[in-house]
C-alpha cells in the first residue's frame, strides 16, 4: 500500500530560507570567533614589537583608555641621530606591503577577483610594522585585512554556505579594533559605496561575525569602549551639533583633498622614497612634538581633561593633520578610520574650549566630532552613529546625529582612480575606500562561492 501523499508545506520559502540561514549563522559565528582570536594575537604581536622600538626611540604613545589606559613614556632618543633611522625603516617596510588595504581587498573579494599572491599577509605585515614605527594611520587596517583573509579563505572552502564569510571576518577585525562590534559590522558593509547604500544581504554574517569576534577579543583585552564617554545632552545641543558637523566636514575635506593633491605631486618619486619622506616627518616630530606620533586616541582622552590648554590642543591638532596629509599623500599602510576619529575628537575638544555660552562637556563634543569625521571620511553614517552609541550611549544622539548627517552630506566622496582599482606593488592604492555604485545582482542559483550581492 502506497503511503498517502504529504501535503505541501504552507510556507516553502520559509523552509528554504531556514535551510540556508542556519549554516550561514553557524559559519559566520565560527569565522568571527576565529578572526577575533587571530586579531587578538596580532595585537599582542603589535604591542610586543612597539614596546622595544618605543624604548629605542625614547617615546611610547599613550593608549586609549579602553586598552591599557593613558600611561606614556618619553625620554627622547639616547642619541638624536637614532631618530634618522625612521626614514630607511619606512622605506624598507614599504617593500613588504602590496599597497592594497582593507577596502581595496574587500572590493576584490566582493567582485570575485583574486587578489595578488600573498596580498593579505603582506598587507597585514606591512601595516603592523609601520604602526609599530609611529605611523599615524589606524590599526583597523591590518586587523580588518586579517579577518577578511580568513573569511575569504573559508568562503572558498565552504562554497555551499553561499558566501558572506568574508564580511563576517572583516567585521570581526574592524569591531575588535574599534571596540564597537555593531559599528564594525556596519562599516564593513558601507565602505564600498559613496551613497547611502550597504551590502544588505551581507549584514547578517557581518553582525554575527563582529559580535562573536569581539566576544573572543574582549576576553583578552576587555570590553570597555576605547573612549568610554558617558554623554547626556538634550535637544538644546542640536545647534552645536550642526556647527560640529560643519567644522568636521571642512577638516576632513582638507585632509582627503589635500592628501590627493599631495599624492599627485609625489607620484614621480619611487614608492620607497615616498614612505621615507613620511619616516623623515615622523623623525622630526619625535624630536620636536612627539605627542603627534602614533594613533592618537589616548590624546583625545587627555584633550577632554583640563591637562591640555587650548593652545597646546590646537598645536596637536595641526601636527596630526599635517602628518595625516603626508601619510595620505604617500599612501601609507593602515586605515583612515581611527585617524578620522582622532582628528574629529581633537576638533570637538577644542570647540568645547571656544564655544562660550553654548559650551557642552568636552567629551560630548569630542565624541560628536569623531563620529562626524568618521562619517565623512568612510562615507559610513550608520557606522558612525552606531559607534557613538556604543562609546557614549544613545543620550548623545541629539548632538551626534546632526553632526554626522551634516558632515556626511558636505564631505565630498572620493572618486576611485584606475590606479586604485587594480593595484600593483608599483602603484599601490590609497587606503581611502574605493567606492562605486553597486553592481547588478547575480543569479542566486549560480553556485558561486563569492559574497552575496547587495
């Protein structure tokens, strides 16, 4: 006797979605957790490398409060000619990297183009070495590339998952670097496009990967925000938020456009010579103004206290801007996201000293300035708003929201050049995200192992 026919499922699309979503969730969590562990080990290596170099050159920059506090050491080089080791060291490290940063490698993974051989490990190594030598760029560059490398490898190893693990690994690296997993996930899905678009279908693996990655990374380095500002403002902060966004847009436009102009002037020089110029500028800063060296988030925290008078704060902001202009012009390794937070944070702290009767607490304006600058540089307003909430709480929104939206609207998007689209060691791309309009969706049933179309 034949069994009675089974009734069709009332929601076949639901069952199909559950069959494909379950493995994606599990693999994304595994990818993020493994990426978080690898990024934590990479951070240990970076610290182990930076400490002896700092003792050699006589300066250890303060770290962000979320990772080690504000301790710094400065004795100056035992012999001042030691500072002149920085130019040849930067020239040598320029040969280790490929010039392709996290955004360019994400573009290659998204479009299914294989990167140059050893592009990922070379990008990680070159970025870490330059960061240990006082580079002003951000550690989320090598951290994100490491996560992207892992996720891309797992995408190729497990094509039946349907893609998306590259975004999970990248988001884990960015979230760990920023101590803001939700912002890291949004940043990973926003940085490809110049308008208010994101890789919507990649957001699920990115969020899962970022959260699981930060769960592992935070167990070793703490879960405290890098800048733990507890901000509470009311609607009366909206005008100052608009002013902060306007000034942040002007500052980031000066940085990005000035960097592109400088890049064009320095292009005839050999790539190692360009990086040697950055090393020479850092050597001069080591002798004259060492506070401008390194990432700078520790100095943003100090700037919100009475320890820095307005004149010293302005001088520090100017020095950071000049170093970042040169770093952008020579295409230094690392990412521009932490530098944007530093520039905007210093600007906000300075505005707190100058705003008179409209004054708000300096930590509130530093948070708003940093988020606004990040939105303009990365073209990622959602990530900037999420980061401000993760660092300072949702009570900061009346100040941060107008600052972020105005800075995003007024900062010009960076156009991708042909040299940035397909980089080679002789023509490495800028770390500014290579943004473009989204490609047409590919058929879902083509069996491709790439990341899902947005």
